[in-house]
């Protein structure tokens, strides 16, 4: 007689987060956030009358004090291992708390707390959406904005834990919240962050000096370099990228493309593995989509009356901006055709590479979604006895990756639809409303006909939520809000 085995209830196996672990790691993040806040305090020295120096300075000291206190009184043991839900909660909290805190000193420029909060959310998620009057703000404000984009692009959570902790953790439990990679490879966290930080710094420095050579000032070059490598956009004057020289525009576009490539893949170049780097499927998809977008948009702009050479150059910049989710625009998007806006929506929705600073659902997920459809069609003509796993680049795709891909795409479409409905109910045109929602959730920052100073606060908050959902790819925020994350059985 076979003995029947009763299924184990989920509640018995599930583990809730441990407040001690959350507090300990938030303490480390507060400490590093406070240190990062010292940079805007230095930037404020460039403002007339040193406006904002003491606000940033006091905020930085407060965070450093709180972080130091939590580090001192909330102790961790060597055997403590960060759970997946704890890592996600920490990531979600830091991306929420950073705008709440940073908006206080940034509002000292007379823009108001809510406007400053929207700006910081846009910056830390590398979206680059702006509703502020640029001509009335000091250069230090935009330096701070570009700095926040640079920090957000690198991933403030991974950076902070890497600088403060040497504990061996599953790196994908932290960075995987942002890039969706499900690999479970144990690595030394500090080594990983150090390598990525070096690559990130090299890309930024190269862009900075290229802009200097192109004739930009040191401050302007720093702003453009930090924002572009983070696939964001920040310009201190009341002008767009089209008001700069063609060389400057090209440098910014190439820097954005470099940020939209998986940052870790650059390590292959240091090992003379050029072929492996060039064979990367997402790199090839990135270049392919930019090429297709340039052709389609170029034809559209040409038939709208722009000379053919200028039309295709602007098309290249637009396609690069949308695909890399950088957010700069070489022309007024209110003047382009509805067809061109739809093409830009598709490019923004797809976005850049996994593990890059770009947003969107990611190139590999878009490619895998198409392969899933092809697999479903192909499986209808296969015998039920045939073992026919879904493969990508010669490797069997794990079920967990398929579930992650389908869940992210489904959640993205659902939240985009709900956000779009909010704009429709508020009386905004359908296509511009959808364009801005997709732009916010893809952390692209391009805007047309909707977002300005007079946009209702409720819709700005909707866009803030979209930017956070897009940057964190839903799972982290959903884990943070789930009741069972906080209530249930815990490890001691």
C-alpha cells in the first residue's frame, strides 16, 4: 500500500521579512545616501549666495547620523543571509525614501515640495521628465539632477551595499530586482560592484572629455555625461538637444547607447573577448531596433517636409533616445505625425538591455515573447510524445525565466492601461496620454502635449508611480505591499 503524502501548506514554508535585517541594511543605505548627499551640497556652492548648501548639508548629516546609529545598534551575524523578499523590500524602500528625502533640500530653490518630489523621482529612476521652469533655477540644481540620474542609473542599492558590506550575497537577489535576471550565481558582492563601478566611471569620463573637446564647458559636460550614461536627459537651459552642435548630439546619443548595453558585458572587453561581446543577443537587438527605428522615422520625417539628410539624422537621434530610454528630443514632438509617435511608443516600451541603465520591458524579454508565440504555433504540429523545449541562443529557457517574462509584460500592460485611463478620464487626448504613460513607465522621459507645470497633481503622482514601477519592474513594490511579506513565520 502506498502511503498518501499530504501537500505542505504554503504558509509553513513561506518566510516573512525580519525587521532586524531591513533596519540593518536600511541603516547602511542611509549612511551611503548621506555621503552621496554631500555632492549636491558642494554643487550648491555654485549657486548665488550658496543657496541650498545648508539644506543639503543638514539633510546629509541627519542621514549619516541615522545610518550610523542603525549600524551600531542593529547587529548582524555572519550566518545571516538576506532573503529574496528582504532584498526586494530594501530596494523598494530606498527608491521611495530617496525622493521623499531629497525633495526637501531641492524644494529650497522655490519650486515647492511636490514639484521637487516629481523631479527627484524622475531623476532617481533615470526618466528625465521635467515640469520645472529651467530659466529660473541655478546651475547647481541641474548638477544635482544629473547626479541623481547617474546614481539611479548605477543602482543606488547595489552601489551602497557594495561599498559598505563585504558579505557574500546572491547578487541577483539585489540587482535581479532591477534587471529581472533569474540566475542564482554566488559572487562576492564587492567585487561585482567594483567592476561595474569602474566600467560606469570609464564610460562617464570618456563622455565628459568628448564633450569638452566638442566645445562644452566643464559644468555642462559633467551634466550631459552623467545623464547620458545613465540613459537620462538633463539640460540646464531652456533649450533642447537640437540647440547644440551635431557633434554634441552625436556624443550624447552614443553615450546613451553605451548605457543601454548590459554594464557587466563590458568586462568581456577587458578579457579580450570581443567576439563574445559582439555576439551578445541584446547588443545586436539594440542596434537592429535603432536601425529600423531610424529608417521608419526618417521616412516619416522626410515626408513631413524635413530635408532628407536632416530628417534621417534627427530620426537616428529620436530612435536612439526612445530605444535607450534616454529622453532627449531633437525636435518638437508635438509637430510629428501620429505614426511617428506610435513608432516611438513601441521603441520605448521595448527599451534597452537587461542589467543596463535603460528602462522598458528589456530587449531580451521582447525577443523571448516573440519566441514564445512562435513556440506555441510550432507546438501545435508536434506529437505529444516529442520533447520540444523552448530554446534561445542554443540554450533551454528555464520555466522561471518564462514566468518572469510573461509576468513583467502582463503587469506592464495592465498598469499602463490603468494609468492611460486616468489621463483619458481627465480629458487628455488618447495618443499623447498613452505616449506619456509609456514614456514614464519605460523611464524614457519623452513627453508630448500633456506634461507641464499646470498638469494636475493627481496625474503627476500617477506618472511618479509609473516611473517607480518601471524602474523596479513591479515585483519589488508588490512584495513591499503584500501583507504576508510582513506577517508570518520568520527565521530567528
